[in-house]
C-alpha cells in the first residue's frame, strides 16, 4: 500500500477544512437517504445547509445504540443492500445486535486505516502478525486481518481460543507482533509459563491490544511478561471497527484519532454539552467518509479526554487519552462512582496478585456492597491462607483510600477466576438479577 503520510501530518487548518467538506457531504447524504436522521434533524429544525463550520456539528442529533437497535437490521443504511458487500454486528447480549454495513469502498478505507494504525504502532511490510482477535460478526478479527494484509504483513488468522496452540504457533511461526484483547494477552502469557515456553525469547516486538478498557499498570504487566511494546488500538463497530485511533510507537501517550475520516467530540455525560479539550467526558464520533453506514454524533459511552497538543511523532491528528471506562460500566456503590479500571489500577500495584480479577456487586436490603475477587500469584498462594488474607486486607484498604468505597477483597487460589477467550467479564452485578 502507499501510506497517506501527508494526511497524517496536515496542518490543522488544512485538516479542518477537509473535515468540514466531508462533514457537509455526510450530513447531506444522511438527510437524503436515512429516514431516522431526516426525522431527527427535522425535529430539531436543522437542515444540511445549516452546517457551515465544524462547531455546527453540535446542532446535529445524537445517535445512541438503542436507536440502532430500533432500526434493526438495515434501517440505518444509506445505500441499497445491493451495494453492501459485508455486514458486521455487535454481540447483542442486551437485546438485538447493532448491524453495520460496508460498501466495497468502505472496506478499502477500513483496510487502509487499520494499515495506517499498524504502521503507527511500529509494524512494517515483512512483519508477522499473530491475530488472536475473534473472527466472525465481531469486527476485531477481520478488521485487523484486512489491514495487516494491506500493509504487507504476513498474517496468521488464529482467532481466539485454543490458548496452548496460540503459544505453539507464536513460537513456530516466529511472530513479530500479536493482536488480541489485553486480558487475553495475559492469558497467553500464563499458558506459556505453565508449559515452559519463555515468550520473551521469541521475536515478538509489539502487541496491539484493544476492545476493552485497560490501565497503564496492565500495560506494564503485559510488557514484562511478553517482552514486547504494548500499544493501545481503538475502534467501535458502530463507527467502523478497529483502526479509528491508535497509539504511536514513538510516544504511547494517547490514541491518534484519524480525523480525516472521523470527527471527534467530547461531551458531558449527563447534559450532552461539549466540554473543553483537556476535560474528561464521553467521546462522540461522526463518520466523514463511510458510504453504507454513515453515523452522526454517535455516543460511544467511552470516557476519555481529547488533547490537541503536538506529538513527538509529528502527527497532527487529535489524541484521546486511554479510555478510563464506560459510562454504562460505571458502578454506583453507596453514592460513589466506581470504574473497573480504577480497581484494576490498585490490584496491579501488588506484585503478589495475578492480573485476573472480577468484581461482584450485591444489594442487601437498601445497601449496596462490592466484592473484589482476585487471584494470588503462585508464590503468594504457596505461602498459604494467612499470607493471602494479609494481602487482601491491605488491598481492601488501598481501594478505600484510592477510590473512596469500602469493599470486601477475596484473594483466591491461582486459576480460580474464569479465563476469557476475548473480552474479559470484569463485573457481575447481582442487583440487576434480583431487581
């Protein structure tokens, strides 16, 4: 492929002029072809010609996941299904899945953006990528696959599961890069250690991890156990899939959003009003080049911060900080807002604990309670229950001091927490089952 380096380093003035042209075209197409957007804009008394600047994007209606489900399966498509060459869909665990479509040009653009992302993460033609994201309706596996091939990278389409075989192929095929969820990367590391394979001696140099929130502490754990540079990649099926944004290998300080294809905003979670750069809020995306499934102001529920300061890599595209959590994953325990990543950050500070954990939330009468189940490292487990109880008491205090919520910490034997082949299940909220 030919890298579009010029677009990655455009002066802000030129980049924003391109964004405005593409935004106006997208809004016109949505109004003309998608019934939901036409009705939503008419209700707000907004017409396409009202979009005269990027700031005018805030005049447009938000799109939420529920509205995508309401228009299941193809009601949000802007082209006839005869022009759609592929569909992907969310898991649909909370109802009907959200279905997204791609024209041939959409697939080409997506492949190029993933290739751009992999290049920013340090991959080059001739590298070997072991792809352990799930293939199928989930966008991760095929999205990374097409992008890697576009870049000219030897691609191993392993998908998830068969963890022992993953370790064997990483070794036999001499992969230089790994992509999967961060929790599954640690699962691979654990399996390798259990069968006596030192992954750190393999030629792996970089891992591209995403699809779930993770912390700097988790990055350190992955890098130390796998012997590679851990890079965060970002994307949502509703917006495109993986490749909406990525950390650059040079800085690893925030995800560059490819602004020539996506307009990014940050809004107050409760009011929907824009918040200034540098302040935390909910990330909102508008697609600028998608044909089959354009989307206006999609509320991702991902919590982060937009930064536009210069990056040492030379790219001029805005960055968003590592996703700190999701507004729909936020737990409210006795009036305190708790994100799983906050708990993870505390747990990962202890060298005596493994990176596998799960949070349980209960309601007892009118009171909520939280239990954190985490595994002991093998050395701690070997020291016995008394030592595990001492660690549990210390972590319980650390969570109270850091987050401000009281909880019970249960340090369990090694292997007690169920392993995930993809996205880890971090929270079990028993209040939903009982209420």
